[in-house]
């Protein structure tokens, strides 16, 4: 009887471990993968050309050249939003201090906003804070 209870306990412990990894561990890992991709795109595109002092024709060319990049930001915003709305692990991520809705909104604005540097810089700074790339305290030093 003792062997049977030990085997049953091991199976139950295995099931709890699987459940924890599948419904918490994997989504949390996915969040950090999305976060890493957002940071990569931010670093690559922070200093892209802007339309601050361009003619209308040049500004139109700039916008069309930035279309794939803007689409990537919009896609990441959708992934982050769907994570927040669908995953049980989003509660844990929010408890860690990450502001997922704010980050998704900033990404969406980067994806649809104009190519003005001020808009992009403000959105990237808000992403820095929402996703803890840099703390607000360190920025004020």
C-alpha cells in the first residue's frame, strides 16, 4: 500500500510540475522573449532618419521606407496585448512591476505615428519605463 501511495504522490507531483511549467513558466518565458525583441528593435531604430525638415515628397519616401519597421512594432504590440489578455502568467508579470498595457500602447503608437523624432523618443522612453529596460531613477541621475 505504501508503494502505491508513493507512486501516486510522484504522479501527482509530476502533474503539478507540468501544469506549472506549461501554464506559468512557458508564458513568462514568452513574455521575456517579446521584451527582448522589443528592445532589439528599439536599439536598431532609435536613431533612424526623421521627417523633421523634409519636403513632402521626401517625407512620403521616408514613411514608405519605414513601413516594414512600423509593421514589426505593430505586430509586437498585438503579441503583447494578446499575452496580457489571454495568459494567466500576465498577472505574475504585472506583479513584477511591468506595465504591459502601457507598453503595448506605446508600441502601437510607434507603429502608426508619424516619423517625427520627438514622438518616437517619447514612446521609446515610456517603453523603457514600462518594460524596465532602465529605471526612472537611473535616468534622473
